[in-house]
């Protein structure tokens, strides 16, 4: 495996043990995990530890909420990437319609699948700590994440198309749900980026650079699993395919790109702190959260067993997205 350097310190939330325990209870209560194989695989991925690494300063309620959002996001991602659901735009659009209704405050007709039950609980608890502006931004990011997976990724799979590098890099920030997760820094820290400052060029640069580092590291560590599934949505594979180089050479390219983006983040962070001293109350924890995401994701990716199993292992939860109607 290519070695990735990270200049940020290792941190972990001291509430990790309790978060793991409460995550087990929550996934049982919402029905997200019903089979023993799905539960075993989920436990080995250790999303409670992941949340503790990337939100190291969140309080007890905050870290539990983050871990449960992770459970939901990753289980949905598995259905889209690893199973037949991600190759059925009709079924996916129906499911996303249900999710959109829940997030808008409506009550969908009929019985809800576990993924919708869990989303309703997550959204209600998240909204307690969020302004209307934050909620609108989060909903836009979450919807873009789901729609990009449904329309763009699914179409690529059905057409056997490998996206070009530039397009992939832009779309990956959405399919990796990383904007969604970066938004959650504000919920975990009980702060908010003022709406009028969110579009600052250096803040956008810091956000995009840190987001790229996270999803590209994910691509490096998930490469073997995704190759086994025939998945083309991986930056290493995209680089290898379009540049006509070996897998090892492509890994080196992505490692070097990751280092460049880390430096882009550091430069943007320095300018933001120097140029906006009056905004440090919210700016410092937001930037610290981006740092924690880059380091924590790397540590979790090195350790998790999530990327060692494929759909052939039977871990996909068959009833997750279906209401049974």
C-alpha cells in the first residue's frame, strides 16, 4: 500500500466506547440491520471509532448523532455501490423521493423502509441545533449527493463509461457525501458559519481541498474492493485508465495529488486566519474540524475492515431500502 503523509495531529473523542454502544442500540431500534452477516460486517467497520476520530471534540449527544449519520450514509452507499439497487434508477428515484418528503417535513404515505425511519430520526435531532440557513445548505448538499449517485454514477455503470479525471474530481465530492459531513462539523461543535461568509474564496478552497484529501484517501484504500466489484468510480482507476499507466503508478499519482491538496488547505487556512481575526470564534473550529477529518479518515481507512469484503460476502441488508409494500 502507498504510504500517505498527514501533517495533522492524531485525536480521538474520549466518548468512543459509549458511542459504539449507543450506535448498536440505534441501528437495532431503527431496523437498519436485521441479519447477522450485515451486523457483523457493520461492527467490523467501526463507525463509532470513525466518528470519534473525525469529531474529536463533540459532546456526548453530538458524537452519537455523528456516528449515527455515518451509519446511515455508509449503509445507503453500500446499497448504491455494491448491490443491484445502484443499477436501478427507478427504484433509487422512488427511495430518494421518500427521503425528500421526510426532509421537507412531509409524512410519506404507507409503511416506511428502515432507511427512511432512520433518516426521520436523524433529521429531527439535527434540526434542533441548526438555523434555517444551515438546514437549507445541508439539504442541498445531501440531495446533490443522492442525485449524483442515482443519475450520474448509475448511468456510467449502465453505459460502462469511465469518467474523465476533471469530471470525476468534481462529482466525487458529492458521491462521497463529504460536503454533508463537513457541514456536520457545525452541528458537532454547536457553531455556524454565517451565511454571508460561506462563499469566501479561501473558505471554499479550504473546504474543497480538505474534501478532496478525504475522498481520495478513501479511493486509495477502497481500490481493491472496488476492482473486485467492477466499480469504475475511483480516482486511482480513473487515472490509470485515462493516462494508460500501471496501478502502482496511478497510486503514486493520487498520493502526490493528495499531498498537493493538503498544502492547498494549509495555505488557505493561513490566509483565512490572518485576514479575518474577528471571525476566529467560528473559523477556528471549522478549520480544526477539516483537519480532524483529513487525519481521522486516514487513520480509520488504515484500520477498518470495511474495504476487505465484497457483495459476494452477503452483507447487504435486503430490506434496508424497501418498505415491503
